């Protein structure tokens, strides 16, 4: 499993409360709910998600990058 990126998100309290309730209704954490919704939005927009891979020195790259040695 690839390592997940961490970032700080500033969000309106009302939107957060709505997402928190939605997450509870779906038996998910708020973080899992937001990730689920973002993934759905990315797919719906037709934006491909390239899986990241790691090379020997544990540096993350996208799977379709060409490496020059």
C-alpha cells in the first residue's frame, strides 16, 4: 500500500459538520469520508489517478515516469 500524503485543510465549520454527520451515517471516519468523496470526484471528472511506486532508494514516483540512469 502506498504511503498517504498528509496536508492541512481549512474548511467551513458548517461543511465540516455536514461531512461529519455523513461520515457517521456511512460508518466512516471523517478522513475516510473525505477521501472517498474526493476519489469519486476525481473519477467523475475523468482524471486518472496514477498509482505511485517506489524505487530502490524509497523515492516515490508515478508508475508511468521514465527513469534515466
